[in-house]
């Protein structure tokens, strides 16, 4: 961790989250129990905040995931963590965004002494946050993600706690990759179902036009395509209107089983 700012360890209770298969199983079960990526990230954030908090020191967690073509998904353990993430995004820079861009670990041991990102640091201090630890999650090209830990106290993360956060992030990255792949499969399935739905409507509309105009399938499809072009309406929407004009059905069932 060459880019990590090192600080002297102080008398802070060190709580290191469980490692190995137990944590991995916990996170994987969390993936399977979550209906989508957003819900998994909410549970992940809550778990991270719980594991790194102590009776004397409160830690909050926010997670940001940037997915190609699917946008940004963010979650947090509580409202303050959400505000801190949102503030950083509004400023366009900060330790967490830097960790995300550079895929590294960024540690701010004392927000009152940090000279980088002055506007954000001022906002963070007003929120009562003394130190920040941001750890990038390696997602092997699936997306980009960062885990943001906000501690109320200064010097909130000793070296063992930073290493523990790195280990937690490694396990989290594996589970997040699983959640993203499951989500991708769900999206692919939904896209296929939509395509089948559109194809059914178009096939039905072509049949109707063929019957009404006593023309070939190619001619019937050309009529639908020309109507789509002239009216600037998608072909499947034109087809749905044609089917509805005959049957009164607003939703045309696809001919395949779920």
C-alpha cells in the first residue's frame, strides 16, 4: 500500500472482522438472499459498519459501484454515510473518488489536518467525521467500486484495521462480482423476454395485415415498417396498435413458457 498515508498506532480498540470462509459464506449468502445489487450493497454496507465500529468509535460505510451501461449503484449503512458520499460526488473529488479512479487505498487520518480536497474536508468535519478510509474493490472488469469507511474519531484506523478493511474488501469484491453476474443474467433474461414479446406482436400484426390486404408476408411487414418510419414510432409499437385494433388486447402474450 505505497499510496497509503501511514500514521502512528494509538490506543484504539482494534476490531478485525472475521476472515476466511466464514466471512465469504456470510457475504455469498447475502448475495443469494438479496433481490438485486442495490439490496446486497445496503446489506454489505451495514455489515461493514457493524464490523468496524467499536463501543467507543462509530464507523459508517458507503459503497459506490459504477457499471458500464447500467449506471451507478450506491448504498450506505446510514443517512450520514449517504450524505458524505453524495457531498463528495457533488464536489467531484475526494479520497473515495480518488481510490475509485486509482483502484487503491486512501486514508485520511485527520480530516482537520488534511490539505487535499479542502471544500470536501470542511463539509466532512461539519458532519462530525474525524477520519476516512477508502478501499477500492477489484471487480476484474465487471465494474468499478469503492468501499468508504467514515469514522467519527480522528486516527480511527490503525494499520491492523486498515489491513482488515482490505481483507474485508477482497471478500466483498468476490461476492459483488457474483451479484453483478446474477444481475446481468437477469437483465439478459428480461431483454430476451421483451424481444420475444415484441416478436409475437409483430408476427400477429403481419398476419392481420396479410389477411386484410391479401398480400404476402414481405409486403405486410413492409407496410408496418413504412408506418413506423412515417410516424416515427417503433415497429413493435405499431404492431401492438394493429393487434389491439382487432382483438382489443393491450398486451400480447409471447408464445414461450417462463
